[in-house]
C-alpha cells in the first residue's frame, strides 16, 4: 500500500492535472489545456521545493531545471515560432542544469560510454527523421536541443551505473522519449495520440527527478 504524506500532495496534483489536461486535449478545449498545464508544471516545481531542493547543490540544480521546464511549458503553449524557440531554449537550459546535477554526484565511465552508444544512435536516427521536416529557422535550435538532451541522458546513465540506482536514468529516458511526441506533434503529424503517450512520460519524468532530491 502506498502511503502519502503532506509533502507528496504537489506530486499528486501534478499527475491529476496532467490527466485533466489530456481530457482537455481530447475535447480540444484550449483554455483548459493551458490552465491544467500551468497547474501541473507549477506543481512539480513546488514538489521539488518540498523535497528540500534548497538544502543541497544537487537539489538546487534539479529545482533550477524544474523552473526552467516550467518556463518551457508556458512558452510552448504559443503557436508563434519565436515563442516556441524560447521554449526550446528554456528546456535546453533546464537540461544543462540536470547535467550539472548529475555530473557532480557520481560518474561511471562505463555508464557514460553505454549511454552515449545508445542515445547517440537514437539521436542520429531522430535527426535523420526530423531535421528534413524543419524549416531553416528551426533547424539549428532543434539540433542544439537534441544534442543537449542526449548529453543529459549520457550523464544520467553515468550517475545511475556509478550508484546502481537507476531512477535518474529512467527519468532521463522518459524525458527524451516524451520530446519525440512534442516533435512529432509540432513538426510532423499533430494528433491527440501524441499527447496520450507524451504527456504522461514528461510529467512522470519530472516527478521521478523530484524524488531523487
């Protein structure tokens, strides 16, 4: 039986709001989508703070990444390309914060090499699939983002193998895959199906990171 404390309430709010957002996506209710997205993303920031993020350098970096992700979520609500690019930048900086958190904790060269081999191949395949579908103004931003999130996964792998605790790697992998849903929806073929698998993976990843603090 799962026991929840007061400090777990924001994480629960995050996941419940994500489900409400999915319902709004199905009904194509734009105001509801925006409202529940902001609530869900605010909740994972609060959840990180409630876990004592300000008490350690690792926690501070994770909290910074969560806050940057909050801004990314808000910017990605816009259909404007310049605002969407700001969202990419916010998430890119968020991944840099995750890398700093993981890098200063523990590091395994074996884990890094394994992570690089797997995510490097996947990133190349994603690039071959996605980049030809982008206009010239988006290509550099997307390439930079794919590079940085791939580095984040590599450092998550290095930390996980070094400690033999794989929550960080699971969260990083979920985040990476969730972004494929974002890319497919934005640049290839928009559909509710992208949200069905993308949103749970994204918010699940953020909650996993919260509970590594």
